[in-house]
């Protein structure tokens, strides 16, 4: 078919394209896609497409089918596939074209009148027998309703309610289903059941879509819908529930009754419909305003006698919940695995989901912000009923903690139901706070709950043990992830519930004492019996989770005289004696003891802050041994857990590097061995190793010197491991930063030989971090490593210097600009001349791009860095051989002047511009200052001859005005010197004209005020010692945007090479050493000798008192 074939209104053309869209031939698929994409901009396309989709008796030309069909079943399947492709195209089109969309520079949208037709036609989904087609249509309705309800589609829920009521009424008129009823009656029953199910499904999907809107208007709309729909849908659901799950089906002869009940051809659809009813009601009940009130009745809008609809629904649920739980258990009991057919499995799955839907409602009510559901009458009884079911499951099940997510499984209590129970108990206890009902605060309940949670529900299941044995590394990674998604498994949910239970039960520590008693009794358990090992593991997990809920003895704690004695647990002694001894048990304990070794390593991580110095050697011994690869004793799960715990102990305040020295060699060697082991495939595992190594390197400092080469060689293979989700690479960058710091601490002790290979690695990692799509994930960490490397090095190396070719591009990315500026500053401290010669043009050009927008959020960074580079050049004796020319060629000087004159909004930004210009002015040779500013006149649309009046004079006024807002003494003095430098240039510049000098000298009164203020400050604070006042503030004030940002250094004293260079630069800044009075006097003398008449006239025009004060200050 040609793309310019029949017009879009030709139904046959569209049908032909849809047929091709279901083809298995690639070029047919592409041809159909292009044709359908082209037609989408035609307004009549969507109506014809929808008509084809809902045509259950669509005639498909057999000659256009890719393969011939021989049976009616094959023909029907092809027709359904074509209709399905069409409705999916329609659903996606709703997302694209329901609102205005630009296609090939033309705005395309479905017209309003066409939308009205489509909205009406979509309700044909109520009669659609094909589940997938009906589902896609329901989703399309929901997405349209998100935009159109209630304004453009006000009757949506009215029509759906009408369809529900009509279908339910027809079913009521048909009466109860009987065996052998006429076929036409059975067909009508199926049709009306289908209509009811489809209508309810559309309602619940639309409510779900509307409920996903987080704006206040969306919340208000859902509250209004709850007020409208709940009074109708709730009683209808209750009636339909009773019809679907009749009490007669679970009578004395429940087996035969339930078998007969399940044989109905509409039974699965009925169960599904009842479940959909409940899902719709969940959205409405949670959105209802009654969820925020604990009163059964109360004001509701303008109705003072209104009913709390949410609470009314809740009061009806206990009976329904009991019914469906009993119904499910009875139905499962009458089935045997060999008798389970596809139909019965579908019914079991439907009933199970229906049962779980009640738990979802209760949890949703609790989780709503400011919900009062936990205070409702009957709520404690519901929670208690759930807990009783969970306890029965714990007692009767052979493996209570096993998780089975198959809703059709023939289990008496679904694992998801148990999880809901735990979450419901946990959330209710949290909501009750100190007002929990008596049945949940008694010692009996605490004991029973602790026994159930710890003894039954927190045990590792057989499936988990099998997963551990199959792949211990993958199991270890999954275990850490489970703690973040604890609501997915019984064991992890039980752990969190125990923690909340310990907080809720009074007196304080009650649950902690109960669990600790179990911990003490666990010494009697066998080392070789698997059941005993699993029980011990659960108990250890419990005491670990209750770390902050146990009365523990803190290391170094000395009780006060008036402190009341209470039973306290010495975790440090337990770790250093009992746990260390248990972990040291060898292979004779059996293969299952690996579970306890891993749990002990985990406990040492949980309790790492409580390990006292006297017990640390024993703890180090255990962990270092567990990191080793010992078949039959340790596996990857144990080794990773021990590595993480060792890192945590190193991170503790009590860590003593000297005490750890005997364990240093085996610890580092075994961590390196683990990190490079072929057993590790997950990047999360590598991250654990690099994190532990980073912490040890940071805390041990120069002691790791013998291992540095080995540690450096570890980086390339780790970095080259595939890590598409960037789980480990950030930690590797951090690890290399610690290595750089360690090399720095060895300065003068042989570290120079390591600089080149170390910096080659840094170069490789930084470049790799900014390649492809890595930058958003690794950019900040890579820049931190780069900055750390330049800051720490004693000498610039070729790899580190060549990295600067990345700086210009990175400078123009706002989120990277400040850190890149810091790197440029650090480089300027080392090699300022080479920096400007090789990379100055590109860096200054990047600065120009940023400064072109003076209101850029990162404009301060390049201003500070420019100031810094100029200081470094001056300190290195570089003179003015290069930088003035670069300022001109990159238009940087023109942008500095032009932007500073334009800024009106921010005093901080203005002062930064003025500081940069002041530094340029005082560093330029006096005879070149006027010509330097005159050279930028064309950029500012000023005639060069008028530069004095139109550029320099306004700048002088700006500098004098900005001086008042500067807080930095160094910047204030530099500004005063810059004003004097301009005056001096009038006397020394060969191209100084009377007009320009006249314009400049008219600003002498403003300059005199600045000079007097600055000289007065110096004299007031420090007498004649001018430099001491500036240096007393801080020796590094005003030296860039991050030059002293060394958070990773030791907090007591920063002895890094970069900081030493920075201090030297600060001390050598000539702004500090210059005698300001002499500097100003020299400038005034120079101009007065050359242009005495102009200067004298300007001085005469000044206020005599101001002039007298200035002359006094200058003397």
C-alpha cells in the first residue's frame, strides 16, 4: 500500500495498515508504522480507528493476511490481534494528541467536537468481551478523564454508575443461578456479568488515575467523588459480595456446596468483579474527608447530620473479611493439588487477591496523612484478628517465614497476608503512640509477640538458604536490598515490627529484656543442628535490630552518684568474648555454622559504636579472619559482611591506628584479595570492599605506605568491570581519593615515585567519568578526585596537567563550574605560567561565556578564579607578558567592564566584578592602564577618544560606591589601590589626553573619600603597621572560590602541599605589603607634575575639610 494511497476516511485503508502492523515481517511493520503515524494528524482517524477496535464481528480480508487461516479459531485470533493493535495505537494517541502537540512544526490536536464523539464511543468497552482490548480502552478512558473530568466530561461517572446499576438490576431479575437453566438465560447472565465487571473496572482504573494527581485540586476532586460515589457503590458492593460468596456455600456439607458453587461459568468473573468493587472503594474511602476524623458522624459540608462515609465502610468490613477468609480456607480444603483445574486455580487466585485487598485498604487508611483511622471503634479488633491469624500460621505452618507470591497456591494463609498483618500491627502501634489499647500493651502480649516474631517469623526460610548456597554473593546483595524494601518478605517485615513493638511496650526496655533473655539462652542451642542454627540466627538478628532499644553500657561510661541502678547489657564484652569465640569455631561446627559467622560479622557492624578499646583486638582478629577465603568456614556472604564491619569499626571514634597496626597487613591483603576475587560479580560487592579500604586508608595514613603500590594496581581492574548502573564507580573514585591523600602524607618519604602512576590513573578515571553518559552519575566525584590530586601533589605531572584540556568545556556546565574553578586555582598555585601559556586562552574564553550573563548563578566562581590566577602569576614573577593580551583577545576585559556597569540587582556580584577589575588594574603597568581600558571601547560602542569620560570615569564612580559594601579588608585596600593606579596612569601613560585626565580627575572627591576611609581603618586598628590589619583577618581571604575547601583533611590541622602553597601565596600578596599612603601620594604626585592645572582645579573644587583630612592621612 502506498503512503499516498486511499484517504483516511476509507476504512479499508486503515484496516489494511492495522493488518500489516501485526505482521512478523519487519518491513511490513515499518511501512504500517509510517502510514499510521502520517494519518494520526487527520482528525477523523481516531473515530474510524476506535470503531474498528470495538467491532467484535470485524470482517478481515483473508487475502491480506500474512498466513492463511484454516479454522474459525485462527481467524478469530487474527481479528483479535488486529483489534488489539488498534486499541493500543489509540491509547498511545491519547497521550500524544489529546492536548496540543507540535508535529513537523505544526500544532496538532484532536478537535473538541471529535473528542466528544470519542469519549462517548469509548464506553463501548463495557460490552467488550476481549480482556486485553477492554483493558487498553479502560486505560485510555482513565487518561482522558485525568484531563477532562469534570469540566469536559461531567457525566463520566454518572454513565458508569448507570451501567453498573442496570447490569446489577438485570442480574437480580435473572435470579440465582440454577443447574440446567436455559441457554439464553445463561448467555444473558454472562453478558450482564461481563458488563458489570467492565464498568466497575473502568471506575476503579479511572479513580486510580485521578488519585495519582498530587495537586490540591486533584485531592479536592477525589474528596468530592468519594462524597458522590460512596453512598451508591458501598451498599451495592455489600450486596454483590453476599451474592458472590453466599453463606449457604460453606454450610455443613461445604465440600460439595463449594464444588457446585465453583462450577458456575460466571464464578471467576463474579469474584473478579467483587474484587474490583473493593479496589474502587479503597480509592474513595482513603480520599474521603471522614478518614481525617475519629467521629462516626459530624459536619460534612453544609450537612450537620452527615455520616462519616469512610468509617461507615470500615464498620462493614469485619464481617466481609471474616466471610472471605473462611470462604477461601474452606474452598482450598475441598481441593487437592491433583484436582486443581485452570478454572479452580483462577478462582483461588481471585479469592486470594480479594482477601488481600482488605489489608490494602486498612494499610492505605493508616498511611494517609493525618489519618484518624487507628482511633476508630473496632480498629483494634481488626488488628487483633489479623494478628491471631498470623499467630495460627506461625504455629501451624512448617515454615512460617517462607514467602509465596503465587495467589493460586493452595496455602491456608498467603504469605502476603502475614506481611500485611505485620505492617498493620507496626503502623497501628506507631499511630497509637502512648495510647495503645490494653490488649496490645500487656506483658502477655509482649511475650507472645516477641516469641512469635523472633522464634517463627524471623527465621531464614529454606528457599533463602537454597539461594544462599547457590550464589552467596547474589544472596548477600539481595539481603541488603531487602532491608530497604522490608515490606516484601515476612522475615524483614517481622524485624521492623519487632523494632516498633519495642518502642510501644512500656515500661521502656521491656521487649529488649525479653529478647536479651532469648539471646542468653541461645548458648544452649546446638552448633550442628540446622534448626537450632536458624533459631540462633533469628535471635542474633533480633538483638541486632534492637540495638538502640537495649539498655547498654556505653564505652567509657562512668555512672553518676544519683544515677538509678538498672540492668544494663555490655555489648562490648559480648562481642569481645562470646561472639569472638563463636566466630572462631572451625569447620567442625558443620556447614550450617557459616550462617552464624555471617550473622556475627553483621552484629559487629550493628554494634560497632559499642566496642570498647580493650575488646577491639579480639574483634579485629575475628573480622580479619572472616575476610579470608577459607572453604568450609567462610563464603562470599561472610567475607563481605566482615569487610563492611571492619570499615565501620575503623570509622568509629574509638579507632586507634596504632592498636590496629598488627592487623594492617592481613586486613589490607585480604580486602584486596576479596575485591579482585573472581567470586565477586556484583558492583555492590566491590563497593563494600572499596569502602572498607577507603576508610582504613583514611584512618591509618602513612602506615599503609608499604601497600600503596598494591593498592594503586587494584584500581584499573576494578574500574574496568561493567557497571551500567554506576553502583561501584563512585566508591572507586572515593577510594582513589583516599590513596591520593595517603601518597600526600608520604611527601618527602619516597612518594614522588608514586606520583606519575597515580596521576595516570587519575587522568584515566576522570576522562572516563566524563565520557558518554557517565557525567551525570560520576562527574562530581571525578572532579573531587581531580581537585584532591592537584591539591595533594608536590609537583605537577604531565597526566595531571593534560587533564586541563577538559576544563573549558566543563566550565560552561553550571553544575560543574565551581569545582572546575577550584581545580584551575589549585593548578595556578603549582604552575601559573604554564597554565596561562597552554590553557589560558581556552579557560579565559570559557570565563567570557559565563560572564556574558552577569546574573548567572555561577558568575562568582570565574571572577574569584581570575583574581586568583593573576595573584599566582605575580607571585611567580611572570610579569605582564601574556595575560593582558589574553584579556583583550578573549573579550574578557570588555565583559568585565560592561557587565559591572550594567549590574543593578546584587551588591555581592558587583563587588566581585570590582575586585577582579581592581586586581587587573593594580597589576598592569601604570603606563598601560588607560590604553587597556581604551582598547575595549569598540566592544562597548564607545569612541576610543571618549574612553576616559564614558568608561573609566563611570568605573571609578562604581568602584568608590562599591567600596562601601565590601566586607573584606583585602578587597577594600585593593580597590583603593586600583583607584590610585588609574590616577598614576594619567601621569605616566604616553597616550593620556587632557580630556581623559579631566574626566578622571573629576572623580577625585569620590576617590579621596575611599582613600581616607581605608587609611583610617588601617590606622585605627593597627597604627602604622598597615599589613598586620589585613593579615589579621585571615591570610587567605579573597583568594578564590574554594581554594581552602579541604573537608576531607584532618580537622585539627591541614598540612597538605596545596594549603602550604596557598598560605605562601597569601603572605606574598603585594596588596598586603604595599604602603597605601605612599602608593596614593606617588600616584597624585605623578599626575600633578604632568597636568598641574587640571589636578589643582579638581582639588580646589573639593570640600576643604575632606581635602585636609586626606592630606593629613597621606602624611
